[in-house]
C-alpha cells in the first residue's frame, strides 16, 4: 500500500519529511493541503489528525503526524533490514549472513550518509528522537553484526557524536550492543 503524505510545501517541517523520503528512496503520494483555506480544519482531516498539523503521514491504517516522529518512522526501514538478518541468525540458526542482506543494510547506510551531509544529527544541529531511534539499530548493526560503516564518514562521525552526546548511551545502549555481539559470535562459531 503506498504511503500518503498530507502536506504543505511552505512549511519547513513538511520539507524535512520530503528530504527524509528522498534520502531513503521511498515513494509517496503527496496530498497538498491549503492551510490558508483552512483545509486542515475540515472534519475529514480532523478525524485523521485531531491536531490538524502538516505533515501527516498515512501508511495503511496507521496515521502519524509531527515531522520528527515521521522521520523516525521512515528511518524504521533500518530496523526491518536489521531484523531480516538477526532472525535467521539467532532464531533459525543460520550460520552466515547472506551478502544480499549485508548490502541492504549498507544501502540504508548510504542513504544516511547523504542525509547527514552538512548536519550534525539527522534533523539538524541538535539530536532528536530520530537520532535516538536510529543509533540503537545502527550501533547494533555495526558493533554487534560487524557490518562496518567505514565507507560512510558522515555516519561514522554521527555515531561517535551520538555515543559522546546522547544521555545514557554508554549505560543504556552499549551493554546491549556488547551482549548482542557475544551472542552473534557464539552462533557463528
Ligand atoms: N511539530 C510539528 C509542527 C507542525 C506544524 O505546526 N505545522 C503547521 C505548518 S508549519 C501546521 O500544520 N499548521 C496548521 C494548524 O495548526 O492548523 C511538526 O514538526 O510536524
């Protein structure tokens, strides 16, 4: 089912989502909403998003708003790609990671690389929920699965920045990455 984005080009938060979609290579059907005609206040729109803000993303039955949350959600493509490796490895006891799956993760890193061009964090100069959501997956892919990000300097620098600046990173994220790495090493031994 195609993603549908109710949007308004004049708004920075909407354009952040456009760029996030572009960086991720995702197609979307754009439905422009004219804020100055109050189209966002129509009952059918309010039924979908009672806060009547744009952007509003519809993915099947699921509706989300707030650009930062939408960007995090879209970045969620990383997590399924990670899961497509971890489930065969840890649940189905496969003994190797297929190259195709490594490539799908690297493709996601390549999108991130572009997305981080000229930016400290995924949505700008300060970290947001998008960084918190993404670093937990990226650090597990790199640190736990050993799929490196060396070819992606922006991603590497961002990872370092997250590690140094996100509150609780060392205490709440790193031990899990290390534990996951040990389990993967056992499975692949
Ligand atoms: N924090 C929100 C802000 C969204 C927002 O306030 N959008 C404005 C346009 S810039 C809007 O839709 N206003 C219409 C309204 O509140 O009725 C986000 O990032 O999505």
